[in-house]
């Protein structure tokens, strides 16, 4: 049984699917394996092998706890109230959360695409097709699975979300103000400037194409200037709006907010 489950586990390693979906499959495999372990434990005790059966049953109960955490994490948008994973990580030699946060607080912010002179930056209007929207959902799922994004409305309570939605008259997004892609770049494809993004360069996907740079049409801007992607942020998605007595959660599309650095084509000196 365990050899069969291990074979499935290895086979999934060759399939290029969404990280969250893959983890959901792994969780399902874990449930099947743990049920088999429980069955073995019961059979051992029925056959008189009490010590071995009780040991298997203990492992079975411990695994139920971790499988429950996985179900909560990968199948819902909730968090477990009693999650011992950080303490276990610390015991196994992982860096405590407090130390990681303190280290991050003492380090300067380093943009993923480099540092540009703010005078040479312009906002870009990015349009997203249906296929690119699908890619955005996949990337956000990957960021969430990697722990880089928390879909928890910035840790706000439902009451606080309600107050913010009423005060601003705008939806409050689960992703917060937005998250910068770990990797992003511009590519010229079929006479279009396409924004590629992802959790890394290897897994990058097209997430939108630029229509305007500032107030200028992208074709005119590209003819006069060399254009570089300075920043790319994903916003939108699942959100809450103010209802009569409580918030109402609804799905939504993601948007890409980008800034472009430009350089005159006659100027060979980079403006970064």
C-alpha cells in the first residue's frame, strides 16, 4: 500500500500543475495512507499484538493532527487556531519567526527588478486577457502556498473590514494593498510588450500586456524609448464589501499595477 502511494507521490513530481492543487493531492494521498495505517493498527490489536498496534495507533492519531492542518491550509482560507508547526520547526533547527521578522526589519527593502531613478519612472496601464487572468490566479496560489501571501485581509477582524468598506465605499481585498511579484520582466511578443511574472524566473507566466506608458500609447513610447519593467504588483482578487448587517465576500479578478523605467533610444547611458 505504501509503495503504491509512494509511486503516486513520485509521479506527481513530473506533472506541471498548480502548487496548491498539487498539495491538495498530496493531502488526499496522506489521508489514504493514514487510513490504511489506522486499519493496520486495529488489525494488529485484534491479533493480540497490542504494543505494536498501540504504537501504530499513536502515529495514526499524530498524523491526523497534521493532516487536519493541511486540510485547513490548502482547502480553505482559514488558519488553524492551535498550529504547533512553528514550534516544531524551531525544535528541528528552523529560524524562529521573531528572529526572521527582526532580521527583515533591520534590512533595507531591495526591489526585485533593481533600483531606478524615480524621475525616470512612469505608471503603465496593463490589460489582462482571460488566459493571463488564469495565470494570475495560479501565481497567487503559488505565493500563498509558499507563505509569501496571506489571504486574511491584513489580519483585520470582520468588524474592522466592515468599517473600512463603509468608510471608503470600496471593496477590501483579502490580499491587502497588493503584493510585488518575486520575479517579473517585460518581453516583446507579436508587437506587444508582455509582462511576465512568477515566483521565480523558471515558473514565469504572461500576466498582462502594456497598453499605455503614462498617457502615451505603448507603441509610440516603445518607438522613442527603451522601456524596462521597474515594479509589478498584483492586486484585487477575493474581496469583501459592506452589506446591511455584515460583510459580503465575493470573488474578483486580479489586476497588475506596473511602473516602467524609460531611456531615450539615442542615449546610451543607463538611467538606473
